[in-house]
RNA sequence: GCCGGGAUGGCGGAACUGGUAGACGCACAAGACUUAAAAUCUUGGGAGCCCUCGGCUUGUACGGGUUCGAUUCCCGUUCCCGGCACCA
C-alpha cells in the first residue's frame, strides 16, 4: 500500500461529524419515563467562569463521562445531565472587576462554556435538560426550598457571632472559612455579631455522622466530613457557684478526671463573666476582655499554647470533692464549643496543665498509669487507675467515665452528652448576585415566608449592585424592592434584602435535572422515585465539607418533610484527584496552565480525554506532561490504520492471542468499574501490541478493541464502527464479554527459587504435578549450582507459580 | 497533636488473596526505510559487577521484625499531600 494514500485519522472532521450526528439524533436526550435500566450519572456542575473551562473541569467531566458511557454500552439507560452554577460571589466579583453587570456577563460565559467548550469534550450530556441556577424558573424552587425549611423550623434568624469577610463585605458560613481565610478571596475573616439567617444543620449532626458508616463514598471525603462534624462523647456537669444561685455547666469528655478539677475557666464571651466577677477583680477582668477582643483570629491561632487569663474573683464548688475552686476567664476556652466554660484538670489535660503552671494553680493527680502517685512534670492524658478519687479509687479510668457519668445523673448534677463541632449553616449573604431570601418582615406579624404563589421573588435589576459593607445587601438600597405588604395582615412591611448562599443553589440541583419540564413543582415525585438517589456522583474533594455536606442535609430535610423517601442523595460518590503540570500545581503566575482547547484542537478530544485518564489513577490525579499525549495519539493512529486496512474475516485461532483477548476484556472491564482508567488504557495498549503482531488481523478482534475504547474515545470508536460496516451507534453494540476458560494458557513460567532467590524460570505445562515440577526445577543447571553439597530442608511448591528449595 | 492518603527507574506510573518488581506510556539510544529529515517499524535498558552465551550482587523513603519468600503483613522513624485543631 502506498503510504501517501493511506487513510488518515482526521480527528477534526470525525469529531465534528459525530457531535452533529449525536445531537441530530438526540442520542443522549433520553425519554426518562420509558427506560428499563435507569442509571443516573452525575458530575458536579461548573460555575461558568469568564476564563473558560479549566483542565480540571475537563478531567472531572471526562472521568465521569467515561463511566457513563461504559454503563451505556453495557445496556443501561444513562442520564447524564449538566448545568451551570452561576449565582454567587465568584461571578459577581468578576463582573465588578470588569465593570460589567453579572446579568449580562453570566449568559455570555454560559454560552461560551457550553457552545465552545463543553460540547467539544465528547461527553454525553442531555442538553435539553440543562439547568441554570440564575434562571428564575430554577431559583423559584430554591426559594421554595427555603420556605419549606422555614415552615418546618429548620430556618431561623438569630443574632450570633458570624464570620465576616471584609473584602467580600458579607458574612460566610463556617464551611467557607478555610484556616481563617475567605474561601473565595483569601482575605482574613473577622468575627462579628450580626442578625443572620441560619439553617439548623446541627439538628442532623448525628445522622450526618452516623450514615458515614455505610454510605459508599471515597474514604477521603468521609474522613473530611467526620472531622468537620466532630462528634465527641462525654458529659455535661453542673458546678455550683459560691454565693450565687447560678450553676455553671461544662462539657467534658473526661468525667473520670472530675476529682482533679482545681479551677474553672470561662470563655471571655461567656454571659456569666459579668456577674461572677468580684468588684476587686473587675478592672483587671475588663482590661483582659478588651485585650482579647482586639486580637484577631490569626493572633489567637499564633498564640495557641501561650496561656493568658485572669481570675474573676468568683469561686465554684467541685461537685466531687466539695472544695472551693477559683473561676478564671481565659481565651483558650472558646464560646462556640460546648458550653463556653470548662472544668480544668491540669494533671490530665495539656492545656490546663500549661495554664496551671503559668498561674501557679494546684495540680492534683487522679489517674495514674501504674497506681502509684507521681510528681507531674507534664499532663498525663492516657488511661490508668483512679487515685485521689474517693469511692472510685482503683477503678480503671476508661470504665470510670461511664460510672461517674451515671453517678452524676443519679445525683442530678450532670448528664451524658454528645457534642458536635458542626455549627448551623449561615445562609444569608449581604450581596447582590443570588436568590433573595423569600421573607417579609412585618412589625406586627414578625418574619413571614413569602407565600408560595408569590414565588419567585425576582432579583431586581440594579445598576449599582456594589456591596456597601453596611451589613445589608445592596438590595436594601432599592426601596421599590424593599417596600411591600405583609402576607398575613396586609399592612405595610419590608422584604428581607439578604440573598442566599449560592451553596443552596447547588444543594438540590440534581433533584431538578430529571424534572426540568415541570414548572409547577420543583421535582416530580414519580420521576424522582425512578431516578434518584443518584447512582454515581463524581466530583472534586474540595467540596467535602461544603456542597457534599449541604446536599446530605437538604436531602434528609426533604425526607423528613415528606417529599422524598430516601435520606442520602448519592448511592455512590467518588472524589477524583487533582491534576498537576510537570510536578507542580498549575497556576497562572507559574505559567504552567494547560489549555484544553489547544490540545483538543491539536490532538482531538478523544486523545485528550484518554491522555488525561492515562496520567495516573483517576481518584488520585496525575501529572500532565505535554509530550506524553503523543503516546495516546500514536495508539489511536495505529488502531485507525488497523481498522482501515480491511481486516480479515473469520475468527482468530491462536490460543495465546485468544488468551490475551479475553484477558483484556476482563481486565479492562474490571478496571473501568473501579475508575482505574490508567491501567484500563494500559491493557488496551498491550492488547493492540499483541494484535498488531498477529500474522492475520481479524475484523472481529478489531471490533472488540473498538468497543473497548469507546468510553474513552467516543467519536473515534463511532467512526471506526461505521468503517467496519455497522450502521448503528457503537454504544448500542453491547460491551464485549469474556470467556474465562480461554484465558488459561497451556504453559506458564515456572519460577525456580533456592532460598527464596530466583535462579531460573522454566516453561512448564499448566497443571503440572508437584513431583514433575520439582524434577524440572532440580534438573536445572543454575538451580543445581546452588543446592549442590547442601542439605535440602524443605521444598515448597506453589501450583501454577513457583518452586522454592530451601537449603542449608 | 488527632484523622485520612501517599513515598517504586531519567519522568508519569504498574504489580491479583505475600510468589519473576518496574506492565503501559514518555524521554533516551541503536538499527531498518529515506538523498536527507519527519513519520513509521524493529530492538535495548534499575544500579553495580564478572562482562562470554549467560550469570552474580544489590534494589520499592529509612531502621527493625514475621516468613521458604515482603513493594505487599507487623513494630518504629523520616518526609510529602489533604482534613481538623487551645474543640475541653
């Protein structure tokens, strides 16, 4: 054959052809009501940034799409929707920077994302069902969701210390503060006491924690949620205050150490500080409170370890010993956790120990590792035997936790208690670009939910949408929006002007996808019953305690309110890894950003997809190296040549080749199922290498290869499938099946070891007996060299694998 | 500090329930084709040593252990990534 006449893999025309054909035929817009094997394949929808699609997006979507296409070719009715998470500060801040209006910018970004980029990556998106969170037809239902939660008592307004981002000029949820900084702009967050809207996610803390035991999610994600929820078991104990009627309640995980309580500490913000402070101590206490208040979060973190505090002048009574103990105020106790007050056990808590050393407070050992008493040079936090603990002496401290808790319960001085680190979800934002909170404030009737018939509360068009730092949304400056009437009494009232956290938009979007055509309900119950929970969800782990926690909460709430019958939204969730470039994180400043468009144009989407997946295990990410993509391109070039070279009819007979063929089907199947795409691709390459070496290349073998690469290279496989004479889509051809019996070869490499060291590998028939195997090995020259003149202690035979001769 | 994940050639990475470490690919080298180059095809390789077919020694972050045999299991250590963190 003449080289220059050879058929050429022209990815540009092939990919265009199949994009158009899929769209024209509506291959991926499935009839949701007429399916036998529904499979909901979900990927985290993107926010349409002006910079365009990031390679990280492509990586995420491709991995998910490969799974979806694999299920499709296996015969499932795969629903693979996509949408745009377009509300929120990211879009708004960008619009501000560009001097544009988000209402004008966002549709442009979406169009660019969709038409120039997302449509090019070869995913089987069901476009007619796309969702845009800024569309009133969508956010009407986001507001509806708020109203339901409000009516159910899960949404409330309260004055609380909240996280304030001075740059974004809004409050944030604690999940959106990453080590003291705003998740969006990295500005240091400050604490402010403000009236805000919250969702009572803490009511679900135990369920959110408990279900982690059984949900099929990536371990890394579950562990992050576990840490975030921060469940800890212990007890709450009441301490009487000398000369006061009040009791001081504390939370502790170590009730077994109560005999060792030698003082107590209040958080500076604790309400009782004012009353307990004696007049002589008052100036000092007030000075300390002023100083702590002035400290930033960062200073407090930096100082962690150094203990500061002052004595209030007040005393409490140790409920176990009856002795008077001083009450201090110190900022190592946090108002936001437990009761904001602690019982201090310096002998058995490192922080209390340090504090006691600093201020010369008594240290009493009550848990001894060996039962004898010690000079305490540091806190002992392990378990041991109770000492100096009255009637409890001699008990193991771990046991004592339960015993003492019960003792307190019997004396009505305390109770077993589980504490969570999780806080309620602060939902309100003092910004413009979000769905308005659907609430009307009436002086007479209080805060009222906007009646459902009046939804959506449209986000008014405002030329000046700049946040003003007043603690209220820019909507507050729009009197036309603000002034309204009370839905209960009809009197004059004001609208709530804060908008909702855009994480609420994304907390329920997967409910909407299967029901996009219903405008009278957020989601149809029949559709939902058929399609949810989501079968497979893939996304980045940066949302482990944001989006992924909120979706679980919202799903549980929807169940409790009777809208749905399941409480976990995703049957399976897998976090994909991160993709880096030449060993380093991608960043604009480093100039090592991979532009997907360039690679898709140059090598084709199929190549790009496959290469991204070939970089490393999908759940762990990979290192992108520009040259590496050529390997994948060569792989597809070779397949293309093979298929266009009119392969022979008939079936291959070579047993070795058949073994390779069936093994490839088996291994590729298994590895795709586990999202180990890199190894699946390696097996495909190995198979091609084997196939190309055959004297006769059979069409049937090429067809199997084409079907196996289909999830990775959808356009190319369709083209090749057609070239091989088929009319329908390769995705309707079924996934190849393997025959286990064909994988077994006639012979194998019998490894011969002496004392565990390999001395030879001998071709031996499968099923060789132990005696024959030993004989074979012992007749090997290189083996005899090592056993000659030595006494044989043992002969080990592992069938089908090796013989090991142990000598001395 | 606690929790989770990880460390394997020049590089990205393979290795099932402990059984030939380095599959597959990149880069590299040699050869074939070519006037030449590109493309393509073939071959080669962890390191060190004897260097002759071939063989020996050594090698999966480090130090021990269990085992006939350890990248894999156990104990200890270092470093990297992610989560939580003065959370009582």
